[in-house]
């Protein structure tokens, strides 16, 4: 697929959405860069699926504008969505049709059999693609939903929890497919609770909390905020914890109740200083483990800070 020339993939300007008295999206400003893989994360109820549905014109916005490929999206005006593929929440599948018939049914006029076969092969669906979908497992249905989203080689792909129900092999296949699409210039917006998998593929991250965006930045910027920890196993863990805390070793608030001897590595000398102090107190050190703060821990820190700030406003 040739890379489409585009000045803008997606623009959301001051988008708000409410259901009754509940405001689900609050003044969302957002743009997506061409050819980027973007992760959309947040707690349940943060507004992730609602945001995706407003992009696709499935829900009207109460305020603001959504523009896809330089065309504003409304319930009645959505021609540019022909260049978008999506899987939102659960794949819409007809139980008495085979997977292959689903693909043929949703194929665009310019999508040929080679493209259909390529998607089947990429997701390893050949062994069951001609069976009726009512016989599919959750993972099989999920892969069919992903196949339908990417079949027509869209310029923008929106995937809501694409790894749901997938085993490790299928997860790797989807990951490889995502990388392949990126190489062809496709922009991909992914929402997922499987953060360990998400951080393997995304270029940028959007953190949504209580309907508003609290962070929107390159994934590397968020990774740079993560903290390395040192975990010690000693002859007297309780005393070791007290001693290190008294000597200003940093224990993040979220780990204050951790029974282990754990503290932040704030410099290259942190471990040596801890060993010196514990040895002087006749506490033996049996093991040292380095732990790196992953996306899940960093996300929790961001959400906790945001919710604390909101509570104080």
C-alpha cells in the first residue's frame, strides 16, 4: 500500500460528550501523527471507548469538532471514514457465516483475493476460516474482528482491546501485523488493559482519566520518568527497612506497605551505600534484585497524581 499524502489524520478540538447529567469526555484536544502507533489508556469508565466512538461518528458530540483526514465527522457526514478500519469493544459477527464470507462481505471494491488471503495468513486463520463463526472460540472471533478492521488497508486503524481473548501466539501475530501496517504508513490507535503488551508496540501514549486527557506524549518521555528499584533479601528485613528509611533512602508512597526491603535507585552509589549501612548494623544481605518500573506502575502514579490534584481543586 502506498503511503497516502495527508496533512492530518485525526484532529479533535474541545470535544465534550455527556450522557444525561454525566460528562464522559471533557474538552478533548487531540491529534494523531501519520504512521504512529498510539496507545490510549486509562481506568474503566475513563471514556476510552466513548472517545473512539466519537471519532467513528457512532456517537454525536455535545461540543467541539472531530476531523478525520481533513473532513469533519458527524452522524450524517462521514465519507472520510472509508479510510478507517475499526474494532470497537466486540467484533460484530454473523454466526452462520464463515470467516471467509465475512471478509468477502466487508471487502471494498478494490480489495482483491490476494489481500483477503494475506490477512488470513497473517493471523493464522486458515484452519478454521471456512467454518461457521458460531463455532469460533473467543480468540478466533477476536482475530476475525481484527482481520475485518485491517482488510481494506485503511490509513487509520482504531482497535479497542484487540488482545482480548488471544493466546501468546496470537498476540505475537497481532503485534507483527501492527508493525507491518506501521511500516506501510498506517496510523494506529489502540486501547488496551494489557499494558505489558501495549508498551511493546506504541510510539505515543494518551492517558485518559475521568474524561480528560492528563498526558499525551511520546512513550519514551513517559518511560524516562520510570524508576529503578532495588530489592534486598536480608537476615532481618524489618530492621533493614527501618534503618534505610531513617537514613533517607527513598521508598515511593505506593510501596510503603510492601513487606520487602525495597527502595529507589536514585544514583549509581545507592546500592553501595545501603550495603555499607546494613553491614555496619550487622545485617547480612543474601540477595539483591533490580526491578524496573513498568508502564502499569507509571500509569498508576500518573492517575494517582491527577486524582489527588482534582480532589484538591
